[in-house]
C-alpha cells in the first residue's frame, strides 16, 4: 500500500511552512539566493528568514521559527545555523528524485567545482 506504479507522478500541494512539500527546485532557489547575498556558512535567524521570504513572499507562517531553526540551531552556535546543513537537510526532505537530490548535495559541497568532494 502507498506505492505508486512506475511512471505515475503524484501532485503535492506546496505549503510554504512545510518543507516536505517543497520541490527540489525551491531548495535550489534558496541556495541561489544564499549565494547572491554573499552570505557566509553561518546564518543568523534574520538572514535565513530573508532568504526564505524571497522564495516564499506570501508565506503565512514563520517556517524558519517553526520548522528550520529548532532543527538546525545548536545551543552553542552563537545564534547561527550552518547554511550548508540547512540546505542539505531541506534537499533530503524535498520533493524530487533521489538522483536530483544527490546531484544537488554534491554541487552544494563541491567547493572546488570539479565534480567531486575533497
């Protein structure tokens, strides 16, 4: 039960405060926004809220405060979350193929841009 036939696509309604309904494309858009803002690896709550708000401008709830921050902020982090951990975690729970998620995470951590991790 619960398995879909091969080739059958299911439609998931995107709920802005539920990252498990986001597509991998949403997560990639967050990454591009992070890069464009010249943010470092550590993000303060305000910075990550601004990034998420840029992708979900009409969000009704605080996904950062409700879902992201409690799962990624460490008590001794100095008020920051690791951007790569957040993006990687969001990719894992997003809607998308395993291959697409793996390719995204590889690009996320491929600092030398050579197609491998070092």
